[in-house]
C-alpha cells in the first residue's frame, strides 16, 4: 500500500509558494497526486496529495523551514487514498444572488436532502463592497434524479430570492 | 470481427495526422466492422476514430442513437470527412477512450455541415448539431492528431502546458 499524505497549506499570497513547496517534496522523492491550489481572499491555499517514502514526521521537519520563510501554516494527514478513482458528475448547479449569511448552509442542506453528492464546489463574492454578490458553482451526482433536485432549487430560489439553476452534464465519450 | 487495442495518451502516435482513404478495399470494410465492435464494447462510448486503434486513415464512426434525447442520424460511418461550415459555439464535457479517467470542458461548434463518404464509398452531405456535432468534431480531431485535452477550457485546464510540449514533439517527427 502506498504512503499517501494530504498537505493542507495556507498563507498570504506571494510568488513562489507552489514551486518552493513542491521542490521540498520532490527532493524527498515525493510524487504529487491530485491537488487543488487557489487564491482565496488574498491568501494562497493548497490541498495536495503526495505519495512519499519518508514518514510524516520527517516530511513535517523538511517542510517547516520553507513554510516559516514564506509565512505559511501547514498541516499533514496520513490518508487512505489512490488515484484513478474519479466519479463523473452528472449535474452542474449555479446559484447567485445578493450575498447573505447562511446561503451556503441553506443551499447545500436543500441539495443534500434532494440527493446531491457534491464533487466540486467553487464560490466567489463579487460586486461592490457595499452590495456584494455571491456566486456558487457546484458539480455533483444527482442520486435521487434531476426532478427532485430541480424542485429543491425552485424552492430555494423562491424563498431566498436567489437565482438557482441546474444543467444536466451528459459527458460525451468518444 | 475483433475488438482492437486502443492507443492511450501519452502515446505519441495519437498526435499523428491520418491519411485519406483512397481505395475501398475489402480490407477497409472488415476494418470498419472491427472498429465498430471495438467502440461498442465500451459502454456509453459514442464514437471512435481509426487512429485510436493505430490505423492512420481518415475513418470515423459515431452513433449516439442510444441517447434518444439528442437528435441524431443513427450509426454514422464517415470516411474522409470534411467540415464545410460551422455555426455557433457550445461548451460541453468530454472524455475519450484514449484518455482514461479524465474529463473536461471543451468548446465546439454548435452545428456543422459535413461532407464525407459512407461505408460503401458513396458521397454524403450532412447537417449535424448539438451532442452529435460534438461527437463528430471530437472524432475528426483524432484524424488531425488532436485530443480533447488540447482544447480544454475553464479553470480545470491543467493539461494545456503538457500538450504544447507534445505538439513540439509532433513537429519533430515531421
């Protein structure tokens, strides 16, 4: 069984974070797997699978100097994981409206009730500071069918005054 | 009849440009039967191109008729296909037998007009739109040594850089 670690890392954004962190892992013969790296509110965030022969304590020790230098905090977990286990989404959901506290909790609660398994969620706040706009894109699997999901979205749209729509994803494989 | 082996990326042969079919031999007809059996052996697959099995001739098969929600022309045998006009754009998700365990968003023309020979060598002109047009464009790309990962759009387009390198390799091979 391969030794996979999940690295979670966050810090003020600056150039060079990805290259310096991945260089440390590469020098320990780490093999990177799937990763999500993005800038959120001026911070740079990394969630990264790495398969590495060293134990977790050694990896922590080797990462600490570079993370201290770059002002990053990080966390490592031993995980049971593997590659080539993608689940294909069959629906895309977009929700947008005036930014209000609780919209994610309300929306995802309704979607979960309607059988949605979320595979990917990206959300952003745009607009002017005095009138922020919340935009969320979700891809997932509609395990109870599209109609149930669509009804849940219509209720959400009506009750919260947001725009909520779904589009089935029919992946063309050729 | 036989199920043929599929070339899988990063096999460089997938970047090869295929030559036109100039003779309708008995061998071609047998090959088309084998090619059909090959793509039908993969559940959910809607098409295949000859270079995917290592035969670099301009032959494409498409059949989306098991997805009746999409307009279609039934089983299409397209030999030396040529897109003569395109209209509109649409974004959709694609996967490929030659790129297992990865799907991504690709922009294609919404509708196309196409000239091609059929399985008997007769000329045909077709107007194709929507999902079927996406499938045909995806398969014709194979004849020109292109994969859908050469055309990824959106945030999850991490393979673009690598593809540019493989394009350079193609040029080196002439």
